[in-house]
């Protein structure tokens, strides 16, 4: 499994490299990349989520889905608590971005392709469930971090593309309604863009970042360490302490799926959302770049550690 993960992360790096080259050669502008990014957020990711829920309703699957959502929520609660002290609070516009990156994994752009490669359709479903919990966090506490407020509107929380996709997918799943073939084929084409399109666009966003400068910033290292190692390993320990892998036959795979999703590099939204809410967007892009660079080593390590521990639980 570690080798599969390493290969998939390497593929993602190659796709990002294409985006970097396209930006350096001025084939794609930052403005155009932003428009394509909106296309991915508004159309592609919801399509992936809806597609993932187009399956038969089985009791075993319901147990796995419920456990996956519980674990995804627990990870974000744990991450919020830990990052209240690490990184150390500072009164500047870079600290909120660092905290957001530490909590938010690239579960949509990176997690879904990784889970599909490792676990197939079931992996896609579990990744979609993690994305649902991620969206609940991002548009509630995540926005409050950037705004430095303690209030969020219900409209901002539930009317996002990701949450709409989850709502449609879950409704169709529990009612056991299958989309007509024409819509299913269209959905499949849209979902197929989830790996190449956002990954290439991520490369475009990263092309203007100075890795040399980013790697000299100690705050970048701490936030990256939290995102890639500290929080995922604490999550593994929490799952192990709760003996989740012993809950039901498929529980080890469910727990492993959530760990992989939680160990991805920093969410690309960390580079996009700060500009909207007054944070340091360039610092967010640097954090995403560095965490993506190191994730090729940390994701297989974290996944292998989790698989080994969960096997003997």
C-alpha cells in the first residue's frame, strides 16, 4: 500500500509540475487558474461526491459510513484543540493561515484520488464523507479563524457547493434513487476531471512561490509538521485508544481511510480563502507548496504506521 500511495503522490507532483510549467510559460494566468478553480469547486467536486453515493444501500456500508463521519469530525475537533496552542498565537495576519493549514487537509484535490487509487470505489465514498466533515469545519470554525470572529451564518455553512453535493448524494443514496444513464455518464465525465484539473491548477498557483524563501521560515515548518505528521499521528493514537479497528469487520479499513485523508498536504483553499477574509494569501500558498513537497514522504509513512497498528488492535 505504501508503494501505491507513493506512486499516486508522485503522479500528483507530475501534474502539478505541468501546471508550474504552464504558468512559467505564461500559457495560463493566475486569473484563468482562479476561474478553473471555481469550476472545480462548484461543479467537479460536487459531481465526485454525488457519484460516490450512487450505490446500493447495505447495512455494513451504513456502519462504515457512520464510523467514517464520526472519525472525520473527531479529527477536526482534536485538531482545533491542539492548534489552539500550536502554533503559538500571534497578532498578525499569518497566524490564522498557519492554523487553518494545520487543520485542513487537501482531502478533495488529493485525498479523493489517493483513496480511489488505494481502495477503489469504497475509498472514493469514504473520502467523500471526509470531505463532508471538512466542509462543515471549513465554512464554520475555519471562516471564524480567518475573520477572527465567533459567528457564522447558516447560509455560508450549508449553501456551499461541497455541502450541496453531499446533500444531493446522501438524499439519493438513502432513497435509493439512481440517476438516468444520460446524467450518470455526464457525472462520470465531470468526476474524471477531479484528479488532473485541480492538481494542474494547484501547480499554477504554486509557480510564483519562492520555495527558498518559504523554507527559511520556521513558522512554515511548524505548520507543515502539524499538518503532515503531528495531527495525523495523534489521530492514529486516538483511533487506537478507542479501539475503533475492533468495532466491526471493516473498521480497520474505515479507520485507515480517514487517517489517509487526514494526512494529505495542506488544502489549496488555504491559499485562496485568506485573500477573501483578510489573511496573508501568499503565506498560505507557501504553506501549501511546502506541505505538498514533503507529503510524498509523510503520507506513505503515516499510512503504513496506521495500517500496522490497526492490524494488531
